[in-house]
C-alpha cells in the first residue's frame, strides 16, 4: 500500500504546530509558488492534476478557478467547512489533524485567484476543529504566511473563521453564501450558476471544500503528474457496520469491498446487504455492486454518485425500510422550506414511510412513493429535496420485497383510492 | 443587557466584513456564549449594534437550530441519531439517556440541569454512536457510558 498523502501526518500529535508542519515540508509549496510561479501557473497545475471538488458536486477545481474574472477588483475565497452530509467525517479529520495543510491550501488558492480576503465557514459543532484551525491561522500570521506582504511579496491575504449555527442546508454553496451574508441559509436562484462569477456580496467568489484545498499544497509541491500517480488520493469516510469505522485514503476508484476490508471488515463477520457510496444523498447500492470502482463515472452509470465519498455499510441484518425512512426524515427536518416540492414532498414521503413501518401501509403506497420521487426531481432551487428520490428508488427497485413484507403484515390493510394527481393538472382544476 | 466585553467583541466582528449583517450570526453566538441563549432583548440590542431591524435578527436567529431563542439547561447534550450512529446502536443510547434524565429528546430537565437534543450527523461516524456534551465530543458510547456521562453533569 502506498504511503498516504492527505492523511500522512494527521495522527502526529504535534502536526497542528507550525514548527512541526514546516519540518515535515509544510509551507514549501507556498514559498515555491510565491517565488517561482505566477498565479495562472498555480491554477494550471491544479487543472492538470484533474482535481475535482471533494464537497459532493465533483466539479473540476481548475476549471472553477478559471471562471473567476481576472480583472475584478474585489474577489473572495470561501472555504466550505460545513461538513454535514450524513456519514462524512473526512474534513473534520483534516481540520483536527492537519489544520496548517488547509491554511496553506487557502493561501495558494487565494494567490492563484487574486483574492485578498478568505472566510472559512465552519459548522458550529466543530468545536475542536475550530480551535485547531484558529491556532494554525494565528501561527501562520506570526510567521508571515498570512497577512500583509506575505513572504516579502506583494501578495496579502486575511483569513477569517466564520461559524455556522446548525443548518445542513448551509453546505449548499449558495445557501452558505446567504448564511455568510447574515441571512437564513436558503439557496439562491440559479443562474448565475457559479459563485466564481457572482458569489459573496455579488462579487466573484472561489468556493472550495476543505479536502479539495488540502490537496492543493501537495499538487503544487510535487506536481500534477506525481499527484495522479498517487491514485489520485481520495478520502473515503467508511462507517456503519464495519469493525473499525475510519477515514480511508485510497486511490480514486477503489471498490467498496476493498474499503470495507481496510476498515476491518463487516462487523461480526456478517455479509453486506447494501452500502451508500457517497453519503445519504447518493443512491444506496445492493451488495452485488461491491466491486464497482467508486468513481464519478461508474457511479453515475448506476444512478448513484461519488458525492462526498461517504461509504455507509449496512449488513444483512439491516432493515432497509427503517434506514430509508430515517434518511428521508433527515431531509424533511433539514429542508429550508423555500421550494414546495422539497418542503411538502419530504413531509409526505416520511408520513407514508412512517405508516408502512407502523403496520398501516397500503398496497398503493409504493406507487405513491415512486410518484413523489419523480415530482421532487428537478423541481427545486437546490439538490436537497432531490436527495430523497435516490434512496426511494433504491428501496422500490432493489429492496422492494422488504417494503412489501411490511405492507403484507399490516394489521388493518385499508385500501384507499389514490386521489393525488401529482405532476398532472387535477381533473376539472 | 449585553456586557461591555460582548459589545466590544461584536464591534470587532463587524470589522471583519464589508457588510455589517455578516456579523449577525457570529454576534448572536457570542451573546449565547455569555448568556446561554438569545433573549428578545438581546436580539434588539444586537440589532442596534449592527444597524439591523429586530425582525431581521429574529428571522435569522429562529432559522438556526444552535441559536437558542429559549433558555436551555446548564448543559446541552447533542446526541446523534443519523444513519451511521443508528446502525451502531444510537436508538438504545437515546432511550437510555432519556431514562437517565427523565426527559425526552428536545426537552430540558425540570431542574434546568440538562437539555437533550437529538441531532443530525455530527461528522464523527468513526466514533458512532457519538454525542457532544457542551463542547466535548464522546464516542463510541454504550448506553451505560452515555447515561453515566449525563448523570455526572452538575
């Protein structure tokens, strides 16, 4: 197994101290960039590394940076440290274990994009991560890696940590910007599609995830070819029914079977029933897909996605109806309420799943769920409501017999005609 | 009434942003650190400091689950109930903790000691089932360990 890259030093207890970080090669990439590379050359290195955003959307980072207008007088960098996709804990691991890696990534991204002010939007529950990050930022200021005229050059940068206050939706990039502007975290209408063109305070804004930025110092230091040779390195958060849940660094495209093995195998030596490959917003896959490379392209073909690369493992004893109901409840509670299909759809879906689980399911409920899934897709400002249908579709297609068993066992099977005409105008109305 | 220290900090927060309203959430959290919650009076005062109508302050404060618009207990326990924790026994932990405190999730003990919140993924699935007591994360927890943690709170 190759030496890890992103996780190489996270378990060193002193890695959060700047001397230790420097001793292990830290800030060499920033020094090199400021001395030898133009901002465009830094962007070019990132582009050639084929780095894709690690927050969930998987957009190519280099391309995102190239959207930023060069001549804009004011631009911002915003770091998304609002890690909240269920099953994902790799950003927290990086923040707590190697905070200077993020600070160096921020400085490089700011240099590449001509940014002078950066905000790190960090979720409120990351108490320890925030303390570590604030310490690292203060140390970086003292050493001249942040602040005015960094390392004696014309490049200046201020970095501020901005706390969230409990809202999953703030992880969506336009909702995050709303929250950072001091409002409710409700997604913005698109277009404009890219904050790179119009973002924070309507100014061009580079918005990147923690892990994405933590890749940048390595890419600048060792070069894009080296980076690609390493896998490229990808963090998978492996949890659920595994013996040792943990963040596993593995080459992009590693299979779930290998990741489960790296996490100590399935708990109790049981068999896998299913797994989420990319957080609960991705479509969960049955065990027959354990050998699929967990990569954007292959997962898209299966109607799923790599998302935040959170692999949630469920063994053969798992009640899939319960899991899917819990997932839908999560989106119901976290819906910001702006768009009707998401606000109402998540409530209806959970009501139906709740009655199925409580012995009051009706035979027509499964068609009703399928119809709701269709009507929640492509009808909202942001992907939150759209995160429910993948779980429902998997339930109805891959685990249908579990739903049917609940309905068959219903104590008082009451059949009711379905009167909802979703997606089509009501008769006479 | 906000203390002078809080007022000073809110002024400093305001200086970090080109638009004063950006300081609103950090300011409300700063108030909460000192007072435990954000009262209607505190909202009005924060609004005055940042030049915002109190309706705007209330609208924002009421959106976020970790801004408390009612006084919580002396300790706040956040118990994760999302999928990875659920698969690792979070339901049993929740039942045991509820029994230990004599309340349901979402409630505060009658003596004002503990508020128990059932929360979504805390991004600590390597420690599932996990919970945060005030600002300290714990996990993986057995139901008994979790009960002991909340019973020890004063």
